[in-house]
C-alpha cells in the first residue's frame, strides 16, 4: 500500500496543526506551507478538501486560517486517507484492478489474495487505530522525528 504525496502532505499538515493547536487558533496556509515546504496552492486544495469533510475547520479573512475540525485524538490516519486518497487504497487488490471487498466467499480471487488479505486487515487496523494525537506525542517526545 502506497499513499499519494497529496495524502502524505495532508497528514503532515494535520499533525502540524495539532502541534500548534490552541483554543480558537487558526493558522494561515502560507505559514503551514512554508514550515512544511509544501507549495501553497497545492496545500490549499488539500486543506479545503479536508475542511469540506470536517477533518479541519477553515476561516476566511485577515485572521483566518485552518484549525482542527475535532480533537487530535479523534482524527485517525484512516480518516485522512479516506478523504484524500479514498478507501480504495485499502480495498483494491494487490495485483488486480478489482476490489478485494467481496461478500461472496465463493467468488474467485487473485493469486495473492489469500496471503495478502491478512496483511491488508492489519494495515486497515493500523490506520484506524493510529490517531493524530499519538503522532503529535511521537514528534514531541522524539527529536529525531521531523515533519
């Protein structure tokens, strides 16, 4: 499973917002893009998409910017990936173009399905369990971690 660069940027931006989170604090897109070295127009589109899906909040105007849409502990990596890359990344077959989410157990699968499906389930569990607060704590507690 490989995340798109767009998704990686989105995750980094949410972690950045959580690291700088405070009551009623909004951070401008230029500050975020500068500190994360992400092109401003590109990041703006990503942030607006996440705001549309309530992962973030967005306020326009001179004191506007972005903030978290909910508590960092309530935003999972799965939430962000689903918004940006879609959940196909978790369901598409490893070597086929079909989805591996099938209700009919008798349906034929690709040659790696039996081996890869348990790994896929672990990946999904990881992304659903790993929340932004945990990642923020990792950044704060380990000086070797960078965004």
